[in-house]
């Protein structure tokens, strides 16, 4: 999937601002949106996520699927996200309440003798500015082997 994306190091609170930066770039350059925005989490366990966020060392990558001939600029790059075998679930509710969904997903992966094979993706199919907090959706995709 072709995306425009940005990577920064810091805390997860950077995600909304970086997504807005990407959206502004896409609109300014008249690039065609080809999907919903996402966060790519390079920390793949609850312990690593907590530690990286507390220390401000998390690798924050946000991306937005786009179509057509696209070029990046500055911090914004154009690249292809790989496909592959993924385990998928959907969390409904505020972003801050995703932990129980993640823990259930990790438990399912372990129960089925699978291993996490790369960065986890969160796709945001609706806009938290347009829906009630309890209606926010987060699609979680975990690459497995």
C-alpha cells in the first residue's frame, strides 16, 4: 500500500499533530486519499510501549494511504507498506481504553502459537472530532508468522 508518512521519536501524544500535518500536505499537494490514516507502532509489547512513552523514546510513525504519482518533501516520505499475514481486531471507544483489546489480541496470538512479525498498525476509520468518544473505532492489525 502506497502511503505518505512521517517518523519522529517521542511520546505517543505526537500522533494527532503528525496526522494533521500529513493531511495538510496531502490536501495542499492535491494528492488523492486512498484510505484511512494510521499509526505504525514499532514497540510490540505492552511493556515496551509503556517504557518508550514514559522515556519519550517511542518511534512514532504515522502514514496515510494515497494514490497516484506522489513525491515527499522534508520529513514527509512516500513509501510502500508491506502486506502479509495479519491478525485483526477492532476496538470501539476512546483511544485511551485500547489496552484491554491489545491484551486480548496478544493473548489470542500466543494461544494460537503465532509470533509478532513486525510493527503493529492502528487504522482510524472515523474522526474523533466527528463522533462521540464511545463511537471511536480503532482497527488493530498485527503482522504474524
